[in-house]
C-alpha cells in the first residue's frame, strides 16, 4: 500500500490547480480553450444558418436590428500526464520508494477530482511512445496503485525522449515529472516539458546525495553508466560537492520557473510525503 | 639529552616503510553512487600501470613522521640530570621553632621537604627529624613517599627555640653503616648558638624570608602597685619602618582594656597596666590591627596563681632598693627575726649560706665560686634563651661600673658579658642560689623597668616557684599532670583541640604552641576531679627573625653522582605527541569528529 488511509482521506479534500485553459477530449471541470455549453457567457457573433436559434439574443435583435447569438465557455477535463523516473539512478537509498509514493499521491488526488490521467515511465532510448495506463475515475485507483507498486528501478533513461513525446501529445494538459534529473540533457527535457500546459517537477534526491558521508580515497561508480571517478574524499572535496548539489537544484528550479513549471525539491526521507504536500499547497500547485 | 634505552631509537627506521607506503599507489575502495555527474571536477586520476607514484610531501605525512619519531624518542626514555640534595640516606632536619613562623619560612621549608620526598627514588632512604622544643624522629629509613609526606605534614610551627643540637644528635643516631647518610638542615639558623662547629656531612638550606613584624616580647605580673594585678607588657617593633599597634588585654577571654603603641623601627616600649584579675584567671595580651610576618608572637598569656607568702631576710649592705622590692611584691614579707625562707646576701659573707639565697657581689663568695679578677664597664652580650627568669626581659641597656671575674665550676651563667658571667644559677649546700657578680647599686639595674620583675622572678625561683603571682613558662615547657588514681587527664590546647591522657601520664609535652592550656582531671567514673590552667608563651628571642647560615661540611662519600637526579622527559613528550596527533587529525579531516563519520557507507 503506497498511501495510508489517513493520507488518502486528506488528499480527498485537495485538488490539483490549473492556471491555464485546457483542451480536453471530454468535458470536465476546467476552462477550455474552445467555446461550449457551459453557463459562463463568453461572447457574441453573428447568426449563421444552422446555428441553434435558442442562442439568439432577442433583446439585441429588437434594439439593434442585428441578429446575434450568444457564445458560452466550454469546460473540459484535465488530461494529466504523470511521468515517473524509474532509471537505475533512482535505486539509491529511499529515492525510488519516495518517488513511487509521490506519484501515487498526485495520481490519487487527480482521480478523486475526476481528471483523466496517464501514468508513464521514462522510455528507453529509441522508444517512440510512453508506456503506462490511463484512468479517469477513482475506481481505477487499485489498478494504478498496483502498476506503481510493480515498477522496479531498472527502466529507461531517456528523459529527453519522454519530454518530446509529452510535448507532441495532441491532448495537452499539465505534466508531473517525478525524477532525480541525474541524466545528461535534463535541461532540454525540462524545456520540452514546459511546452505542456503547466505542471510540476518533483525533484527527488536522497539525503546521502545532499550531504554525503564519505571519507578516504574512493572510486565512485555510476549506477547507471558504470563509469568510475577516483576521488580523494577530504572535507574540502565534500564541501565542494555539496555546493555543486545546491547549484544543481537551484538551476533546476530556475529553469522550471522559466518554462512555467512548479518545482519542489523532495528529500527522500520518512517525511517526504507530508513535507512535499505542504510545499505543493504553499506554492499553489495544490489547493 | 641522554637516553635510558637508546636502542628504542632504532624504531625511527620505521619511517622508511612509512614513506614507502606513501609512494605505493593506493588501492581505492569502490562505491556506487546514483551519478558521477556532480562529482566531476573532483577526479584525482592515478596511473594504474605502475605500483609507484611520486612521493608527495603532505602535512599528514610530516605529522606522521613526527609522531613516529616522537614515539621512538619516548620509548628511548630521554632524561636530564638535575642536581638534588638527596643522597642514599637523607635525614631531613626541619626547624619548627618560633622564628620559622616568620614570613612563611616553615611553609617554604615544608614545601621543599615535600618536593624532595616526591623526587626520592626507591633506592633512597629518607628520615625526618623535627627540631622543635623537644627534637623527635618523625619517620626513619623510609622508602615510602606517603609516609615521609605524612611526617612532613605533621610539622607545625611552635613558639619555642629550636633544639638543633638535640636534633643533630638524633639525626646522627640514624646514620646507616651501609650507605652514606646526609643531614639536610631546613632551618633559618635562628639562634642556634649551641652549634659552634661546622656540622659534618650536612647541608643547610637557609630560609631567611623577612617581613614587618611587631611582637609582644615581654608579658608578666608581679609588679608592685596599687589596686588589682599589675601587668608588665613589652612590645617591640622588628619592622624596617615605624608601626602603630594596639594591644588588647583580655581576662578569661573578655577584653578589659587596651594599650596603643607607636613604635619606630627597632623600638621597644614597656608599659605597666593594672587589670582587675585574680587567682586562677587567664590574662592575655593580643596585638591587633596589623598583619605582620609572625602571627605567633602577637599574643601572650599567663595564668594568675594564688601563691604563698615567703619570708625574706636581707643581709650585708642591704640596698634600699632590695628592701623596697621585698615590701612591694605581693607574697613577700620580711622575716622579722624568724628563720627566712629566702636569704638575700647583699655584699656580705656568703660562705655560710644555709638556705636559698640571692647572692649579690659578696665579700666572701660561697663554696664553688672563686673571684679571680675584676672587669670594668662590662656590657651584657648574652642572655640564656628560654630562661624563665629572663623571659621577656632585655638587659642590653644595663650599665655596670665593674663586676667580679669569677671561676664558677658547676654554676650556669644566664647573663654574660662576652665570656664573663654576670649572673649565675647554682646551688649552695643543696639550696638554690643566684649569684650576681656586680653590685646592683653600682649599676643602673634598680632604675630599670625590668628590675621589679627580675627581682620578683628571682625570689619566686628561689622560693620554689611558690611566690610568683603567675603560672607561665616558655612554649615547649612540659605541663605537670596530677590525675586522680585510675583517672584521666583531658588537656585542651590553645587551638581548642582536646587530648585525653591516661593516669600514667604525668606530663604533657605537646606545648609547642603558645597560649593557654586547660587540664581537666576525671576520676575513674568520668566525674570531674579538679582542673588546672597553664600558659605557655612565645620565646621572645624568636621574634627577631634573625637568620644565619649554619656552617656545614660534606665528606668525600657525598659524591657528585649521589647529588644528581635523573628526571625523564616522558610527560612533556607525551603532551607534544598528543598535540601532534590532534593536529594530524585536523589536517587529515579538516573538521572535528563529533559527526562521527562512517567510512565508506554510502547507501543503506
């Protein structure tokens, strides 16, 4: 079970916020980029044959002698795409369990709100599409939870490909990316994710990555690429590394804001869910 | 610097493998991290082809070399030679006389004794002898520093004159035949007049610190006068400048009056003071309002006793001063034709003395004394220290027209002009006798303030100490005890401490401290069976603070080797090593330990 019942009850009172107009396939609760059948007045236009005569504004016709029909806002669903990074770099400390829980938290909130969501993992290099289930109702939560629980951190590593696929999706909605961003080209991936209609990047890092507890002469091996770096782990070296980590997180945050995405740095510890949820509420991503 | 184990220095050769270890390519431990992206820039690549690398002289290497050398030197046990006063067997003679209380002399002496005791090796024996009123051996032939230190700590300053001659006799009695014995005299030299010859195989460590000192140098009764008891009080300023002081007078601890003194440097002032005190009461004088070098001589006490009337007859010329003396001293009265208790022979025939007598320049000297000449204008140069008759009296201003030169074998001179006796104590026909070699009317003695006191004390002594109105003696004088059969004596010393003595104890000798001693007698059932009070006074001659070097000699057995101490550098080197290790740790890790870094634990 990825989410405790108490947390689910709390999430049922929250919903993902949307700051832009959407273009969904199905009707929903969010303002659409097209006109439609809602009660919110949008505009007038001249009557054309075939228009619904129930929309003719007779008062204006009598007063101005022009036949105009009333146009109304449309309300669409929010097609939400959630991409979880299950590359090997996430298999460090509690990073991947934290990413699973964060993904489950966003998924459950969206399902409760009646959004149409899609869960997907980062594809392998050369893939042409994202792999993952769709769902539109909370009744699909067990299926989504099982899918998340069955994920292993041995998946693809092409974050840029994932972003391109998301950017090319016809039904554009917000994007939620749960990743450590520890892949070359992460900057380009964020720029492409920014072509979606808003969203949030949950940047998951382990406490041991933020403040490594290493000493002595070591050879560091990359879990994903198996490349190695010989390092003499002195106090100064650790301090320089910590400065680079802070710079990395700061650059990711700035780049996300520039392309219209929210950014939350999620430290993978026991408090990650509660702390991240509070940061999302404080940032207006969730209300 | 020399080494006790120089072979250990060979451990310095370990520095070679240490340097070799630094030249070997290190085998790094491998750890997995999520990504090496963020570690770019920290790479320190080494050649994998060669097992060796170029030696880099780092701070850690230098500190490790320094630590290694330090340990090698430490194991080599470096030492230096230090001169010491200790020999194979050293007898420490510690002077605890009243003068050693001046300006912390005794504290310094005890400190040096403790230092020597701590420095002694297991092969060195130490004995400790206290030179006080009664010299005594505190510890003998000890190899245990704790025992020696305990003996040293038991020494406290007294108000007495040191018995240095007796202490030297005791110390020589401790000489060991199998090893040279060195006497180490820790003393100010004081008034050790009995030590005329150089002390053989001894060294004298002189303690001569000085300070401003005001002292009560005379305190007694027996002075004629009207009304209550008349006290004689003399205060002397031994400071280098003028001093003012107030002497408080106390009767049984209650203040009954005071006397103010303004004294120039070296000045002595004498007062006659009347106080309302009677028999059995303790009278004290205490100097206050000043903080001088010797606190022991700032107070004096005496106990008034009832006394018994003595009859006195004056024969010979019969100086009017003597008649006035007899009539004015309480407890004395003329014999009026009856056989007297005490006889004063003033210039007459002393050959037929048949009772205690004060013989003053007689025409015919008593048996045992022969007049061999005359000396004009003798000057008093010696008063016997600790003599109760002279206690607190200064006869240095005594002017005498002429005195007989006598040959008095068996008589004890108590006042001398050079080697010529002026006043002698002895016996005539089994009776006490005091002999003046000069006529008092041809001297200024009768007009001296001290004359009534001196006369009263002489007659008191001749009368068997029955007349005197006071019960006092120099510190160190034993107190006679008369406990009831099977009972005990409870002695309360001036400090308030109480000691219980068994019925067999007939004297109490722990009277080195000046002050009032109270003795309570208890019978077999513990019930009170009488009491007595006695006073012991600071010996005034100890107040001068004079110090002098005692002449000593060392024989050939005291070689230079026996006078040196091997002191190791180990504590200093250990401290340096600890500091080096801490610096090395700091240099290696750059920050303190508290975070408790674990080595090589990256991911759970």
